[in-house]
């Protein structure tokens, strides 16, 4: 049986009825609320920071480009820095193609998207984490749950479809008190 969030559930209790349950989530949304209401009693919410709190170490930039070629040149320039960076695209095809183009032009890059096998995802993420690839070109599959230290730049090559995706993508940088830049 699956609930609205896709989490596997079962009818039998799997923990003692009198036990304490704790639920931790980096973000709270309707799906998490449904889990809380369904499984927790007398729930208490503790929030470290408000959901709309700005991250002071994160700087946002918007670049307006005149066309496809200008955008391509800007993306290449943004990808060519020395630190780790994540470039987000809308499609799997774009992620794969851009990672290949960057690598061929001398900028070590790997892709991360849903068409890759789990072993390929693990391998590419490990290469990015280890610094073998400075650039990770990804779809929104990497917007949540991926943590790599020292990501200095997030680039929204294709603007995300909604504000939460923007927040999650951008949140890959400026973590744990470190500074980071976000470019759209």
C-alpha cells in the first residue's frame, strides 16, 4: 500500500504503540503534513528556520542574453571556473549533451538524470564529489537529497517550473555557513 507521498505503508504496526516517533524533514510541504497527520499523535513542530528565510551567504544573479549562441557562451563561461558547480537543465537529453560538450572542451563534467542506471548515477556523483569532474549537469533529480561539500555555483540554465524547484536547486550551494552564488 502507498500513501500520497509514495511512501510504502503497511497496516500492521511496526513499532510499539507507546513508543516515541520522530520525523525529520529538510522541507515541509503538504505530503509531509499528511504523513504527520496520519502517523503521529500530539505532534510538536520544531523549525530551525522559516521556509521563506533568505540565506545570507547565497547571492542570486539573473543574466539576460540576446539569443541561443549568447546563452551557450555564457553557460560555457560559468562552467569553466575552478570550483564545483551544478548546472540544471530541463531535460535529460540536454543534461547528457551539455556534459559531453563541456568535457570535450576541456571542462570535466558529468551528468545526473533519470535515464542513468543507479550505478551510473553513483559513479558520476562520486566523480563530482571527488573533484574528478568540476561540473555536474543535472535535471531536477539532483535538486533534493544531493549533498556535496563546496559547491560554489548553481546555474539554472533552464528556469525551474515553480518556486519550490528554484529553492531546492539553489539550496545545493551556500550550505553550512559557506557562501555560494546562484545564476539564472
